[in-house]
């Protein structure tokens, strides 16, 4: 992204404010709207109305996630509501709308208003980069909750996708004994190549009883009642998978296993880093489009 | 692979003999043919003829690569020739033929003879596992050829596929400053996540002049005359890409750059490990087929 | 430590209770005293009086640190006071007293009562092992306090003793850019050999301005007013050095730098691991003495 | 070393020529003598006689090792002999003589001639830095000699001094299962902290039979007939210890174990890096002396 551009930042959390700072610091013009009630410092003056912010900008950036109800923009720090169609109405064909988790309904609405929109969380590089603060957040939680060190402990990661890969590397770097469960032979080959202990799904039951901490990344109940019943009582289970998660939480609670369902970690544990990754990905999008 | 089975090992190099040892040591029956002139120790007696080996076996294992001429089996240690159609004629419908790099021509021949054949080098896990000895072989060559240590040196890897990933990890583990060139934003995100220095293709020219060693894994001439002209005269270039390779070797020779085109490393630098990986992959194939 | 022995555990914190569990689980007899007000679970029944615990044991284990006032045993969970001379009076010549940070005054008292005592924190292996939970605790604090990831951040460690060495390895394992400041040429050579960026004391001023987090391990004010003045305003400073620490805290507060003086981390962040290391070291002591 | 200085380089191997290049490239004056028969390129013209080289220089640098017979300088590429006393006679009180492994006899001679001499191999930072090419050389040999990859293999390092520490880190970085044998409890604690498998000397016999490669760094016969008898027949033994080494080589040969006694690796496998480390250490010496 070589030339200076103008951006409207509409709603969202601390990440979007940090994104505004970061875009501004590189010489871009930035117009923000939707942060009047923010508890953190906001270095930019809000525009009078959403239309002003949009009108002055080439690119409009919405929140991650874009909306929780498919009708209003997700604006936790705004003193009112911003309707999605109000925003789209204010936009012209030449503008670009970038936000996270744009639902089919919102995408359809965008088409109606002739708004070109891009879901930043669908970008592969964003998903990879987001896995970094997610993995660190998971490690922070484990450190806070466990009375033993991660160093030397037996840590199982279920799933070897983006988060699984990065988390495994960090845990190994701290000194954990890293076990990774996967299904595909090729994944097991990768796991072995990195020096982790591969756990084939069929062997999971043999591995579970000796684990000190389990990180799940698979959005499907693998840790069911049977599996939970063979886990050590002082083992910590951290579920990083989106709904429905990978743990039978009710059963786990019943037998007294400590479980933590940790979602949306990047914005919580490292908002500045998360904002930088959003910035980088927006630059890539703009470069690709040749805007 | 739980039950004991019978295998014919037909031709190939030291890896196939080590594979025979390994299969035998797990209680399987093994019949070999095509190793009379081997310079290494062979612990198994050859069968009288190829038909005997095939007849006594459930699975027939050929060489990697299967054939160099599409007509005869690749048998560097046999005192004659084995025609592929002779082998296929001896096989029944119930048997399985496993070999490496089975060409379209050979595959067609197999169909004519009703032989079910599987190319082991098409298996993703085999390709991943093979990247381990390949990466180690590349490191060995670099250590042998360079008057400086890999520790602290600037090492560039071009391409972030299987070999690139594993080689990058090992070089970092030895203490090199690892640069990785890639094209896709997602790959660059991965490269960054592992702590290597990402080099976008457009920035390659800026990076090349300070490199001490370059490992290419891209089968397309990236290091052309222009690029070669900005590389340090004492930089070593190791090309790991299959034909046509990634280096203009003629030009490199002209300007006095040392280049090594290193192919088929697993069988050369670690035949026993390579055989173990073939064994594992054959077990996976058999498990999947439910033979 | 092959044969089963008997131990009195007198006072201390959760670590001593976990130590009691751990000694007991290996078949030893354990008598505890000084935990009546503990908020955590205690699986062992206290003896009637301190004399009973001592009389029944071959080895008497005190707290870490042994005493805060040189007169009473450090017993945060006891409903009264235990005088050190009361304890020593109850002990015989054949018994061994093990505790942490035994001051000269307490050591003199031990001599008066003919008690053979060993300071476990003077044991080199204990000091090394304790550096593991200390380093992890420091990382946990950094993760909690920083709005960026440790991955990719610039982290400076001042001092390359036990904590510095282990912390550097863990930070590198998570993906930080690790800088280590040291004075001796040999230490700088070690730092380089591990792939960290060596910072010679004279070059500290050049390095400080780009740091995101600084971990000090040197018990002498290196980060004085001058040095603090060139540190980024959002840099976090974690001081792990015992008194007087390495930071001019007053000055840091004045200019708005966030500083955390984190002491005694092992017992706080990983009491179970800390107890295991105490157990291992006690076993080594007993083996060496041939008790 | 800030100001430009003048150096005489007298005898030695490729390292000393690379050192001359390196000193010259930083703007120093360099006079060489003793390389007339060198098979490698020498970019500097020799002086007419040794006296000329010495007279023109502030610092005189000899070979590593300085001498093999205590009478002549070690000059493998000179067309004659250089007597040590001839060199010392030519030197003045104000000059400095730096070389490697200066024997007591040579040191006494220096005193007679009033020559201030420093043994560079006695410098701790030089010893640490030299361990880097030594470890890499050991890995290169292992890769060349073993038919399996270092990745995934069981590698035992005996001794946890400089070479042991750096070699362990590199092997772990390549993916070996690293076992380290040591005697002191503190060393075993360090070994554990780095994630290697600690092997207490008493447990060596239990560990040896499963090793694929053994690197010895202890200059005392630990691998005696008894120990050798329980090692796998295809295990490779690389001895890096100076005389008498750590292996009963005769016995090993008798029972058919492959052993390699690898000494003086830095000059052999990475002369340019070795020269750079000599250069750095000479700079440190000069800085410390405030010459």
C-alpha cells in the first residue's frame, strides 16, 4: 500500500481504534465513528455523523465481527445503534467495505446496495496471523490456571490446523512435552517432522490419562463423557474451538474437571498486535485489488 | 497393519533391501528378487525367478522410481532386465503393486494386465516424511561445501512447500538466520509465525546480495541471469527442485558461482530412514484398503 | 533416595504441603505441623505438637525462606508462633534440618543446639530448577500486562545468569526477538551461540529505545534515570532481581513507565512444580550424605 | 578495537590467512610470513624475511597451535623452518604475541626474550565460540557416516561442557532425541531445563543400548570395554575429546563398533568462521589491554 488513502473506521472494539492509530501513523487520513463511550483513549475526533465519515473515505472498515444480529453494526462503544443498511446506503460503488465474519444475510444486503464487501476473516493470511495471539492467549490462560509449569508438563493439542500448529511450536519452545492428535496420515507425518508426539485418533484414549493440560481446536465434541472419564482430575482443559466446541462441558463439570472455553482471544489478549495484523491484511487486499 | 502378510520386493536400491529387513523383522514373509549384484549385505535369499516371488506374496513392491524407461523395472543390482509386462503378467487381480513414480504409461500397462497399483510417492504422508532426509541431506551438503558454519550464516530458502518448511526449521535449529521466499500472503504469514524472515518475491533482489547459502525448492528458473548477477561470489547455491530446477546453471557457471543440483537425497543420505518411511506408508495403505 | 524415610514438615506455604504429598506418595512417613489455618486442602493430619513431629522424623524440613525475623519459623498458616530455638531444642544430633535462606544468625543458633542444617537454596541444582518457574512466571506477567504478543516483540533480558538463560530460551521459543545484555566477553559469546542478540553493556543505550519489554535479573540499579529516559513509554519493565532490584522505581513512576517488581515467583505461579524440585533436591542431599 | 593497527601473521593454516584478510578488510595493516607453499589463495604478499614482518607490526600473531615441537613455529605452508627464538629475538618489549596452545616451554622462552604473550585458546570467549564449528563439524560427520537421519534418532552426548551444550542445542534443533550424560546434580538440572533427557552417570548402562549415535566430550575413558559391549552394533561413536579421548578404541575396533576420533574441527570444517572468531577475540584482548 504505497499511496496514502482515506479510511472510515466504523464501530468495533479497541482493535479498530488501534487500527485507526496505525493507519494514521503511516500518513493515511482516518475518520472514526462509533466510539463515544469508549473506556480507552481515542486519539481521533469522531465525525459528526456516520455519513461524514463514509463520504470522506475510500475504504470503510467495520468491526470484527461485523454484526451480532444481522441488522446493526457491532458497536459496543457507541451511544446508539448503527443500522447496517444505513451504512450501506451512505456508501458508493467505488468504495470498499471490509469487516469480519460478514454473514450471508449482510452480504446479500451489500449486494442490494451495490456495496463491494470483503470479509477479512476469510483471508488466509489473516487467519494464520490471528492464530498467533490466540495461541499466546491460550498459553497465558494455562499459566494462570495451572499450579505446575508448562515446562516439562504433558500437553495435548487436539487438531493440527492453524492454531494447533502455532500453539504446538510455542509450547515446545517453553519446554512442554507436546502431543498432537490428528486424523490424517499426512498431518501425523507433519507432527512427527516437527518433533511433537503424534497421537492417532484411535490412540487418544491411551494418551489422555497422562495429560496435564489439553488444548482443543476441533469444533466437534471429541472429549465426550467416555473420554472425559479417563482424564486426570487435575488436568486443565482449554477449548479454543468455535461453537459447538469440542468438550461435553456439562459432563466435565459433573466429574469436576476444570474447563475453560476461550474464544476471541486476539482482541482480548493482544489488541495492538491484532490491529497490526488487520492493518497488514487490509494493505494486502488493497494491493491485490490495485485500488 | 496388524496381521502378518507376505511381500515380494522386486528391484530397487538399498532402500528396498532395508525395507525387506524391516518388514521381515515385524514377522512378515518376504521374498526378494533383483539384487544379485548388490554391493551391500542382503540378508534374504533371492527366489529362483520373479514368478516365485510374486506367487508367494500378497503385496508386490517395486522400486522408487518404478522404471526409467517405461519398459523395464528399475533394477540397478540385477544381473539382467525385468520387463514390466513380465512382472504384471505374473500378478493376479487380488494382489497389490506398490512403487514410486508410476508413469502414465506404466499405469496403463497395469490396467491392461488388471493389476491394482499405487504410487507411494503420491501419498501425502510419504512426501512429507521424505522431506526430512531431503532437508538433512541438503544441510550435509552445505556443511561439506561451505568454509563457514551454518550457525550465524544468512540462509535463504526459496519456496515454502514440504522441503522448505522442514529445512527452515532445521536451519533455525542449528542457528542460521533463515530467510524464506514465497509468493502467497498466507505463506508469508506462516513464515513470519515460525520466526523466519519472510521475503516477498518482489523483494528477492534486495535480499540476495547478503546471502551465504541459497536452497531452492521451486521447479522453475527463479535464479536467472539477472538474479545470479547480484549474488555474492562465495555464496553456495543448492538446488533441490526436480527438473528443470530453479537455477540457470550455465550462467551460474559462467560467473563462477558454485551450484549443486541435489536430487533423490533420501535414498543417498539416509536409506535406512527412507526405508522405514516407505514401510510406514505401506502400512497406512494396507490399513486404508482394509486388505 | 532409595529407602523409605520419615520427614517432619514444619511451616511454610503451599509448597511444603505439596512436598508432604509428594514425599508421602513415594512411601515415606510424613508428619506436618504449622498449617492449621491453611486455605488450601491439607491431606495430612497435624501432629499434636511440634515435638511430636520432630521426634518421629529423621529429617526436619522448614520453610523457604526459613524465617523473616531470625527468631520465629516462617509459618503463614499457623495459629501461633514457632520459635526457632524451640524447634532446634527438639532436634537431636542425628537429625538433619533443611530449609531455605538460612541466615547467619539462624545458622549460629543451629550450632549452639548442635543441629546439622542445610540451606536448600544454596544448592546449585535447586537454584537452576527454581529458575524454570521464575522464568515462566515472568512470561505470564508479560503476557498479562502487554497489549501486544511476545511473539515478534523486542525483549531485552539484562543479565545472563540462571534466570536470564532459561528466560531467553523460553522467549525465543515463543517467537520473541531476544536481546541479552551482559558484561563478560564469554557471556556474550554464549549469548551469540544460542542465537540471541548480544548487547554489550556499553551498547545498552543504543538498544533500549526499541524494546517492548525488559526483564532485569541484575541486583544493582542499571536502569537509572538516564537509561529510563530513553525507553519507549509503552515498554513494560519486569524486575526479577532481589533487593535492591535493578530499576530506579521512583524515577520510572515519575516518567510514567510501567514497572513490576516480581519476586518469589516459583511459590506463586507453580507451587506444585516448586515442591517437586524441592523434593528432588532433598533426595540429592540425602544421597550425597549417604544418610 | 577502534583505531587501525598493524599485524604480523606468522605461519599457521588457512585460518591465519583468512584472519589476515579479515584484519585487512577493516583497515588494518597486515604483514604475513610463512605461507609460500600454500595451496589456497593468499591475497597478501609475504615480507622478505620474518624480521620485516615483525618490525612493521604492533601485534604478532602466531599459529593455533603455536608449535608442535616447542622449538619451531607450526608452519605447514612455509618452505623452511622458523625457530621460535628467532621470532622472539626479533620482537620488542612493546609488541604483543598472540597464538594458540602456548606450552610452558614456549612461555618460558618468551620470558627470556621479554616477549609479552597471550594464549588465545585460554580465552573463555574463544573456547565458547570454537565450540560452535566443533559442534557443526561433529554433526557433519554424523550425517556423512549414518544411514539414518539425525532427525528422530537417539543421540547421546557425554559431558555438558561448552561443546556438549552447543551440540545438544543443535541436535535438538534438527530433531534428534537428545540424551546428555553428566555427573553433577546442577548440570543435570540444566540438562533438564533445556528439555534434553538427563542421564546420570550411574544410569549410563541403561541408556547406552538404545543409542544410534554417541558424541563423547570427556577426556577420560568412560566408554570402556564393559560399556562398549552393550552398545548397538550399528551405533556410531564420535569422540571429540582431546587425548586420551573417552573411548577404548582398540576394544571398539575388536567388537566392530564404528568410532571416529575427530579433533581440531574448527580449522577443518569452517576455517573462515574460525578466523572470524580469532579476529573477534584478538579485538577483545586489545580492548582489554587498552593498547
